[in-house]
C-alpha cells in the first residue's frame, strides 16, 4: 500500500486531471511544445519538518507542493487564456480540499507568472501556484 504522502499526491493529481482540455502530468520536464489546452505539472515539493504529537506518535505535515501551468505563446490573448486556466485549477482544488479525506486541508497561494524560454522551443507563458497540503501520518516515511 502506498504511503499517505503518495496517496495524497496521487489524489491531488486526480483533482487536477478534472480540468477540461488541459494535459496533466506529475514531475514532468518542460516540453518543447505545449498541448493546445495547456499543460499542468504537479511538482511533489517538500513535506518539510513535521510537528510531532506524542502518545500515540503522529506527524503533522505542511507539505509544500507547486502546480506549474504552462501555455504556448502566440495565442490571441495569452493573459486571458492563462487566467482562465488558473481559475479552472482553483475550481478543481476547491471542489475537494480534503482530497477525499486523505488531507486535513489544501491551501494555495497567488500565482507567480512568467514567460519561459527554452532553447530551440517556442516561447511559453506560465504560472507557478504554491499549494500547502496539511495532513497527518503515523510514520515519517508513511
């Protein structure tokens, strides 16, 4: 059986896969071209150092992940397309902040937008959305 951490990341990926038209991947490298509906990449991030509750021992995590949202430049209105995709990600996350009861709560921050340049590739437009997952586990590896 996968760890609680892995179950949560898989559930978060499944939430993102509900965004219509976008291609969703986990820990994928930046591509040279992006699908027409945009690309969403879940970055596993860092669980950080947990708070520990004793008797019984429970580890309380504030796991920092990132959602990378990428569009191919050259659309009529890159900013509007990126904004629409960001809003769709927000709706997908808000639909189940506990990820089916695996997490206590999801919290996400404002996107950091940027243009991306990759040698030999068309220009990309992207945003990084920080997501904090609050959850507990009985073991630091579990």
